[in-house]
């Protein structure tokens, strides 16, 4: 957060808001930063909105300062800019809405509700598939079954970072919070899958070892 921009007689004053550690394979993906303290300060005094500053540092300790652009360069096409344009998503509460019974709850019941909410959020659950139970034991020789897992849970508003939500899921959840009848909430689905090896008989009754993709749920997310 740029608290005070640099001038001819003084350096700029910056306040650190968030930090991310990214792997080289994450290039081209979106990163989410919590800039709530800066937004609150801007709302209190809009004249103090001097923007945000991002500093990138490599593993070799070589820093490359870079500021966030909110408008595209003249040489940059609209499509190219749309792939890099930063988005600021703000969740606000309608001051005219009724606060329901939340304020009357005790601290103990509130903590219990929060713990229950965390358990009910989108996550991976245990699921063992026995090939005999599903009638596949007549052609699968090994293994007799495997841990497939499955995804289940709520995609709450606002979506926390650990739910691996896509940008579309974030926007869909935002629209749902404003108008539940317009669109449903994002769904809890597998976000990462892995393969297993199966020893089975083929159509010619030959014993074959095959690798079947997308058989095991490794991670879940809101989509």
C-alpha cells in the first residue's frame, strides 16, 4: 500500500499488505492478495488512494520492483490487457439489511458454528471402491479395490483461498450472494486427479496391466 508517494525531498512510504511464494510453474496463473487494510484507508479518505506497489524477488535475491497498472498501455491490445488486468473484488454488507440473530448469540455458540462451518466447507472425503461390490471383479484381477475419494461441501460467500476457486467461481458466488435466484452457488468438484494401475483381462482374455487416468481425487475446489 502506497501510504505516501515519493517526492523530490522524501522517499515513498509503503505498507506491506500481503506476501506470496510462487513456483516457476505458476506463471500465467492468477494470484490473490488481501488488500483490505488499503481499501479501508481509501474509503476513509479517498484522497489518500495512491495505488498499490508490488515487488517481485527471485530465489537468487534479485528484486525487480514493479507497479500494478490499472489502465493498459497504448501499445497493448484490449485482449492482451484483459489477460493481465488486475481485479479488485469487494464484499460489502447492506446496512439496511436485518442482522438476524447473529448478534444475540453467545461467544461459545459462535465458535461452535464457525467450527461446524469449516467442517462443512468443500473438501475431500474418504471413499473406498470395492470392485466386487460394483460388479467389476469379473474382469479386474488386481487390485481388489482402491481409495477413490470424493468431493463434497459448501462453497461459502466469500470464497476463502484454500478452496482453490477459479475467477469464474468467485464471480458466480458474488452474483449468488446478491441475487440467489439468478444463479446457484459454485459447486465442490475435484480440482486435481491422479491415475491408478489395474491388472485386468482384455477382450481377448489376455492379462493386461493398464493405467487409468483420473481415478483418484487428490484435491477439491469450487468451480
